[in-house]
């Protein structure tokens, strides 16, 4: 019995081994590359791989529907997307079912991230560079990467699109034949006023970025430094709570003082009036006439509006004239 059982066991083991040898082995799982496609209104669109190089891609400033078809194809066709905040860019990619991997590139990691991106470009990668919103490099990190890519001989191309700078200019109703984008003004009051004085001499429309908490102080300093100029405060452009407030700088400063504005804010300021040749003697005469009727502050405002001269300069002159008048009065 024992020998029969052993023979049967050996026979069964041999059969199992034979069966195992005949069963085709399953190849090891390999990660499939993500499909290069985007989905628009439920319709998938396959795209070709983006050409090697650095591609600067503009993305929406608020409304995700403002993305261009060319931008979608580039983001889907890229090997890698370099972005400021992966969480922000992920919302755009999820909206259009784009599976391209993301990597952060911002001011705080640029020193280490830039060499890594350049190595990828050297290997023939197609990299898309985006900002959190709008056109990259406009008050956003990226110019050093673009410059380094140029210097290394890699292809660099741009895909234009949304820009809060241009959107605000278009809606403000102010001259656009010449304009200067000045970014953010300094946060500290003294430095901000000094910068405003420099900008005040530029004969062009000014465009600034500002935050809600600093807006009122900035508008007050702009009114004091630039005089009676038309302006527009453009907030949350293309978004649900889009708002455009227009008026002169002093009125806007007063209107915004009692409200807590939030979101992305662009301030557009009209150019200075055509220069009027006003001598110091004429300015003093106008100030004396105004001081005889109204307060010093109102006198400065009247003369600034009439002559286009800076309020700060007129204010100092009015103080001197008032002081001289007090010394000359009978006691």
C-alpha cells in the first residue's frame, strides 16, 4: 500500500509540473504611458507629442472656458508641465481630462528645479511652462528658465492667451496707445510714494497689480502723488464676481475705503494731462487766490487740477505761502 501511495503521489506531482510548464507565463505588468488627449464637451481629442523644447503656455485667469484649443493640445502633448502650484494647474487638467505629469516651478524652488528642467530639455523633452493664471512671466517666475533655455540652444515658443493686464486695459475705457505695466508697488508707504512719484512723470497709461488689503492705501497715495487722474479698479476679471469701478483716483480711494475687496485686482490709471507751462510765480499766484477762499487742502486740489502739477509739490509750496502770510500779518 505504501509503495502504491508513493507512486500515485509522484505521478500527480509530475502531472502538475507538466501542466505548469505548458501554461504560458503572464508577462510582468508594465506601466502604460498616459494617453495624449484632452476632452472637450465630452468629446476626446487625441493629439501628437509636442515638439521638443520649452513651450510657454497661457492659461485662463479665472474662467476655465477661456483656454485656447492650441493650449489644450500643447498641455496634453507635452512630456511634462512646469507650474507654480500643482494644485491650481491640476484643476485645469482635470476639467479637460489631461493626464500629463506636473512638476512645481516657483520662486522658492527655482534654483534646484531649473537645472532639472534643463536636463530634461537636453534629453529631448517637450516641457510646457504655465503660471497659476494668465500668461507666464507677467509678475510670475519663469524668465530665468526661458533665458537659460535660449542660451543653451533649446527651442522656445509661446502660446498666447489670457492676460489680466490686457483684459483690464480693454475694459477700463482709458487710452491704450501707450501704457506701462508697473507690476506691484512696494508694500511700505515711503517706498510706495517714491515709486509713484517716478511713475507720475511717465506720459502713458499705468497698469498696476494690487492686493485687497493694500488697495485703499495705494489709491490714496496715487491720488496724492498723481493728482486728478481717471482710473479704473478691475477686480476678479472673467470670474463670477467680476467688478470694474471707474472714477478719479481720489473718488476711488474714498469708495474703496469702506469695503473689503478680495481677489485679483488690476488698477489702470489714465495718462497725465498734457503739460501746461506754469511758472513758479503763476503757481504761487493761483495758490494765494485759492487760499483766500478755501482750506489749504482744497486750494492744493484746485491748483493741481487746473495746472496738472503734482499735489505733493503744490502742498509744500502752499505751506510755505501760508507760513509767509502768517508772519506778515499784523500782531
